[in-house]
């Protein structure tokens, strides 16, 4: 660590009206700059490759990690053929596509939206919450109204083909109207972590959540500490998979705290996965994957079952897809 700058702790704003971004109310944080060290971006699943490419358009030019992760995951939100992120996502049991997202930066600022309908870029709404309100999370109708007030266009969802699939699914799964079940086909959230050339970390996570979920259900993805956590002194982590299991162990926060105790990113992800395994008697179909990136640009991933992969882009190797470690086969 070459340089460390502390920002002054301000008093957290309590106004209930929207506030302009200001120095007052910012949280204490440190920024570390190490010129010997390049930028890195990692993100979940193979759709992460395209997302990383766009994130790199920011990072490669010396841009901020925060801008990179927002731009990166917007790529996936834009892809209407993606059935687990954005408005192309699978709906809930009753046919509503409800979106969850969160973002966190190097100053521990964070913003989130949950249960948001009809808005194409939940991640940008989450950033707008972070930058323009004293709050962290807005949900449902309030989140939608907020997005419209800030000029986000209303879009139609579900898409025709998604609605058709849902109708078929309903015919075949009458039982879920009596007792909700987990639909195991769907675990492709995008979580992205980046470190920029100033040594600052940020992360973003966005999803349409578990396909055909119970109406009102929100998973880990928009919950700071569960689906995503960033601590600029230590590292960042994000999660994909069964959100209920991730929330139960405050997954991403746990991974970051393990890195604080000296674990490598992969070891930290592995220990968090083991904690999930220890807390659940029935692991059938319970897939969770964690990704982590530390302050030195080292990264790793681990999942309950094999099959989880992630995209990595850095100064040295360009882009590649990496299989996360796991010691269980499906
Ligand atoms: C959720 N964690 O809503 C999300 C789903 C997911 O990869 O990650 N899919 O529980």
C-alpha cells in the first residue's frame, strides 16, 4: 500500500426528500493507489465475457471501477435473450418479471432496487438511488416511481416468448400453486467485481431472480452483504445461485471478512460454500457460487457443485473463462 487517503466521516443525511450527492454524508473510506498494479474485472458465468468487454472499455482507459461495473452489467441487462437478467428474464409464478439489483463502490456507498418491474436497467436505478437519495434500497412500486421520476423509460414485460414459456410451465407445474418450489433451471445472475488502476474496488449485481418464484420473493442479489459486498481496504465478493442460502450466511460479506483474515479469494469463497453446506441438510439442487477479488487484484471462485464458471479480464491475459473450483458433482 503506497498511499492511503482517509475521507472525513460526515453525519449521515436523514432528509426524506431526494438529496443531491454531496460531501456531507459520505462514509469514511480509504483509497489506495499502487501504480504497479493493473485493473481486473471478473463476472459470473459465460455471459460475463461480453459484460467484461464493455467494462474494460472503461477500465482500459483508466476509468473508475464503479463506472466499469455499471456499464458491464448493463450489457447483460440489454440482452433480451437472457432469461435470468433484465426484462428478458423469467417471470414469477404469476407472470410478472420483477428485477433485483445492487451496486457498491470504494467509499462503501451502496444502492439497490428490488421487485422492480418494467425498467430495463435496474443497475442504473440502483446507482441513482445510491447517488441521489439518503437511502440504500427502494422496492416495488416506489422503486418504479423513482425510476420514472429520474427519466428511466417504461418498457413492456414479459416479452411475448417469455410469456409463452411461462404459460407452458404453468400447465406443467400445477403443484406450485399449492406449495412453492425452487426451479433449479435458473441460476445465471450477473455479479461483477472490478479494481481500477487507482486500486479502487466496486461491484454490481443484477438479476430477474429465481424463475417462477413466489410473487413478492426477493433473493440475495439486491441485498448488500448477501449478493454483493465491497470493502475497499480488503476486497469484494458476489454470489450467484440459490439466494435464500446466500442470505442465510450473509454470503458476500462473509467472503470479504474471510479475506480480511488473510484468506485468498478462492479460500474465502470455499469457506463460505462450506458454511452453506454445513447449514443445509438437503443439498439437492442447491447451487451457490461465490466470486472474490482482493485488493491486490487476485481473484477466485468456488461453488457448491461444479459447473459454475466466470469471466476474467485483466491487463495481462485479456479475457478468459475460468471454471470455479468445487468438490461436488451434480
Ligand atoms: C436469486 N441469486 O434470486 C439469485 C438467482 C441467481 O444465478 O443467482 N441466479 O436467488
